[in-house]
C-alpha cells in the first residue's frame, strides 16, 4: 500500500512541535507528558506498550500506545493491524491532549445559585441526582451518543430499561436514514460488507462520502482498489479528499442524488442490464420498482442533477459491467431531509446487480451493530419507556412532558435548532456525564467526570465488521469513573437493590459473562483472548469457535418477512420512496429561494470528531472555522478569500471566514459541524441554523441542503 505520507507526517510533526512549544507547555503545565516518536519510545527503558483501538469514527484503526510511569507518551498506528496498516488520522493522537488537559472535568460538581460550579463528592452527587430522578420520574430523557465502552453501554441500557427512560444515541444526527432504509430492504440495518472489500471491487461508488478525510486510516482501501484495476467514482457537491484520489469525480446539484439513482435504475432495467437470475431468486417487488422509476429519463436527470446525459449513461454501464461493485453510503445523502430516496436507490442498484454477500460486492456504511445482550436481567424488572420521537423532543419539554435529562454528549451543539434546545435544557434538571465543560455541561445542575476510552478497556466494533479488544492504557485521572460504575451508583442511590446484582462489574466480566452468554449468536465464539490474538479482531456474527465469515449475507439469507431483498416496502406510506426536490424538502420552500438562493452544508474534517476535539488546541490550531464558497458565488456577493462572511438561514446567522474555492458547487456553501461557545472557537453552534425537521421516510435531521444566503460581514 502507498500511504499519503505528507498527510500523516505533517499531522505528527505538528503535534510534536506543539507539545514542545513554550506557550503550549505553559498553558498545560505538568499535565501533558513529553511526547516522543515511536523510534524514541522503542529505545526507552521501562516503557509499557498497550494495544488499543481508536474508538472515535468507527474506523476501528489499531493503535500502539507507549506508556511511561502510567502516562501516555505516544500514540502510533499499529502496522500489524491488517486494516489501517499503521496509518492514522490526527484524532487518536489529539486524544493525548484530551486525557491530560486542564480543561478536563475530573471531579463531580454541582451548580450553585450564582451559576458557578462547586466540587462535591460522588455520594453527594448521586444523592442529588436520585432526589431529582424520583421527583421527575416518568419525565426523564437520555442522550447517549458515546456511553464509553461495551460494559458502560450495557450498564446504561440496564439503567434506562429498569427506569423507563427513552434515550437517543447518534441515530438522528448521523445514521437514521440508512437504518430505516436498510432494515426495510434487508431486515437488518447492519452494514453488509467490511470496508476492506473495497480492494476486491471492480467498481466503488462514493455518494456524499469522504472517507479519505473522516476515516483516513481506512482510505488505503481506495488505493488498493485502483491498484488492483478497480474504478473509483465519487459523487458529491464538493471536490473532497476522496474525490481527489478517485478515478472520476462527478459534481451533482445539491439534493438530487435520489433522482440520479432512479434514472440509473431505469436505464439499467430498460436495457436489461440487471442480474435477472439474482433478482428473480432473491428479491421481491421488482416490477413495482420498474414501474416507479420509468419516469426518470436520462434527459430529465441531466436537467435535475446538472450531470450530462453521457456521463449518467456511462455511469449506468459501469455499474452494470464492472462487477463486483460496491457502494459507500455517506452523510452527504443521509443527513438531509430528502435522503431516503438516494439511500434506497443506490443500495438497490447494488442488489439489482447481485452485488451482495460476495467479496467486493455490496454496501459499506456507517452503521455496524453486533446486537445487545438479551435476558441478562429478569424481564419483570423492565419498565416500558414513554414513546417519544426525536423531532418531538423540544415540544415535549415545552409541554412539560420532559423535565430531567441524563446527557453523555453535547446535544446543545450537535442537534438542530440548537438555540431552542438550549432554552429547554436550561429549564430542566440536567445531569452531564462528560470529559469537558462543553456547551451542554455548562447548563448542567450536576456534572459527573467520565473516563476517557484510553482509561477503559472495551470490545470495539468497526467498519471492517470485526470486534477488537481495546486494552486499558492508563488508570483514570482524578475522580473519573466509567459508566458501569456510575449507573450502578445512581441505581443504588435510588434504592434499586434488586437491580444492582445485574450491573457489570468490569469490562472483562461483562464481555465474558454477559455479552458472550446473552448475545451468543453474535459473540459467543469471541473471547477476549481470541480478540487480542487475532490482528484486526474477529468477524461477527461468531456464535462458536469456528472461523466466522467477513460478510453478513454470504448465504443470501435475509431477515425480511419473505426472506428476500425488498424493493417494495409494504409497510411504508410510500413503498418506494418518492424523490423530493431539494427546494421542497422539509425545511425548504420554493418561495424562500428568492431570499435564500443557496444551500448550507456541513462536512467533517480529519482533525475533529463531533464536538469534543474543539476543546483542545491541537485540533483547533490545525483546523480553523471557514465557509467554502465558489468564486462566482463569492464575486456576486462582493466577497474575497479571507473576508469575514455571514451565512444566514431562516433560523439564524453565523459569521465565519470565507474560503473561496473552485472545489464546491456554485449553489452550495459549506462549513464544519462543530464550534460551540464553550469550545476554543468561541462560536455559536452552526446547528442554530438548521431547523428541527426530518426526512419523512428516513427520519434524519438535516445537516445539509438547507436554504441560506451569504453576505460580507
């Protein structure tokens, strides 16, 4: 494999330079240990090497961590891991600063009458939480995007199950649409293929996916595919890093991916280019699909998408002839309010060609799940939660149906209509279980210090469909505790003695006695020893000691009612998702186009993972906030590169620095989904500008394609 050496080397040099800098050292005092290169660490006496797995973007990149005197002195890519092959993006290295930063929360705290925070004991914290929990029982909501590890996750699940608490993870802000669509078509939302299958494909299509940026440790598979004679195509509104290393980049009008997908299906069906034997044997609803897409001609697709008829036709021929083929589903289509049709169309294109269950054939996406343990506590302890939809959270607070929150994330920044979310959070009793004083924690009544994933062992799943074991690298700092301890402590304070025996005792006991035993069909054959001794981890499902298969559908057995891939979803109001024009998708209107002629997008960058890295200088010095604008669009607004520019939607406005570039669609402006007034950027969340609306089928919140306008600030 040929690594993009400049990308990795620049990142590492930057961090080493920062760690040695006088200003940086003064700012962090004795908290940050001196960092060393892998070569230096190998020569040092008394260095302990720990095997870890990056637990951020789900890439599952293997790490080697050098520890001296119980402090991390270096994080390096594990060259023995067959998936990232020693490659890393900046994020796991930045985590060193997160562990040792003076900005980290290291003791329980409560908010005082004047708004300040006072350090308290864990006993006082759990008693205060229990009092308010009892007072607000039945009106409590959870946010659990990152519970910490499998043991902490199982403990949280036990806690909410036995207290009747509805809770939201990352689905609404990350992967809800693919979950809904794939479950309907295949019977399971779990991604069918491992990422390394890209190397075996003759065609790979990325739609709104930028893995060379956000999953850089796994981007080697793109180059492996090309090296092996495969063709890589990226479809996007931006010339992304992934587009730059593809064979072909197709720029598309914002929000028209679904129309393109249906036009491709129509062409393939009309020209009998699909796999007839596979379609007849393993799918249902084909005739309905053919009837629905008949209206999507190449001529109309050219007008709608901005892609020439010739390019669309060749793309259809590539899909039909370059087999095996793969599709990578990206946030660019998932996190929109008309993304269900695009997700459905491009995944269906793979199924029409029989691209599933074979090496290099299928779908790679963001959603991996080896399931949850079932039955590890008596069913009579379970309390059914009040049903609430994510789009109704704000109104539920306004109606008084919700009055208390347990938060393990930063929803004030990551959820849409952030200002309105903040308004409701200020009224509720809020418990923030956090690493840093972020925007959400600043509103909390009680703050609890969480362990970092370098401080907690865990099983870790990833996009290669394996489960790896992440060793505890260092002991928790300060009074930080893991979730499996915290939720048991709160349960004890609530007097729930009958539940306490079922809480995990530690990650090792949890995996061997809970996960393997009560999720046997997926994990029964995966011991901790087996994970540690298998480079890259063990594929799931793995019910026994036999070698598991890397692909979910190698036997072409599906979990739908008819045991086939469903093109026609009978349970949906629209059994085949209708394409919704971008200006008519929820959050937009044709009438608003005159005042808001552009579309606002957000996209992630390599140095950040959601909002947490924005609190530490290594990431914020690498990436400053900016708004990407096409030169023609900038000229029309009198904006030059580097100018301060205001981007505005119907909900609000934000001032950023203009980055004028040819690598973006003329109708799109793009920024990053981070910030926060308590971050080092000191900026209001960009999600203030996105409305609390959803895709009518996929149910995702928007982080793309919302009408906006720009002006020179």
